[in-house]
């Protein structure tokens, strides 16, 4: 999978650290995750809005030990969208250096199509996890993430990462 971007705190205005300056000391965790640009039949993209942290994100999450990347993306779509999906392509890889959280995250991006057409409407399928789902055009999703200001450190990384995936597809 092609490396699309590496995101540092400095890119987000969170610190002066860059690629040559890493935090030393404690444990640094590595996390592998998947993210999906999932389309419905109207060619709209699924976005989840997290109330805690006030940010938008693409469906996806961590990869469990026995899963392939594709299996993880399909599981996350079932959990977060309440729907089965068909993966059609990959987008690329984004690496995040979250020094404050001592986390190095590898996010693998995929493109998919929702299979359950009754799940295509805006719905609260993931409200238990503190997120609501909406469907937007690719252009509207990009504009929303560009204009919206997340309230948390993590949310700022999520917006930057997911914008990278969306813009890669929009090119």
C-alpha cells in the first residue's frame, strides 16, 4: 500500500517537534487500524460525528490479532454503520506520530460500497459509542472536515488523516 502522508504534531501546530525530533522516555505504542471511504448508492460518503471531542471521522478502527486488513474494515463497518460492505480498492497508508499519547499509528485506507441499502439514510446506529452517522457528497465531506475545528488532540489527528484519504480519492 502506498504511503500517502506522515502526520506530526508540528503539522497541526501542536508542538515544534518534527520528523527529526522524537519524544524520548516512556513506552511508545504502535497501533494498526483501517479507515474506509464507504459509499452508498447515491455516491455519498459515510461520516461519523463523535460528540465527545466534537470531530468527524471515517468509519474504521483497530485491527484485531487474527484479522486481515480487509476483515477488520468489514467488521468495523458492521459495528459503526450497522451494515455489510464490499471493498472495492485501497487508498493508501497514513502514519501518525502522536507524541502526547506516545502512539505511532498506521492507518490503512480503503474504498467500499454499502450492501444494505436500507442503512443508507442518516441514522443513529452508532449512538451507543457516542457517534451519529451522516451521508455526504465527497466534496461536502472534504469541506466539512476542512472547516470544522475538533475539540481534542486526537480529533485533530483524525481530521488530518481522514482529509488525506478523502482528498486522495478526490484528485
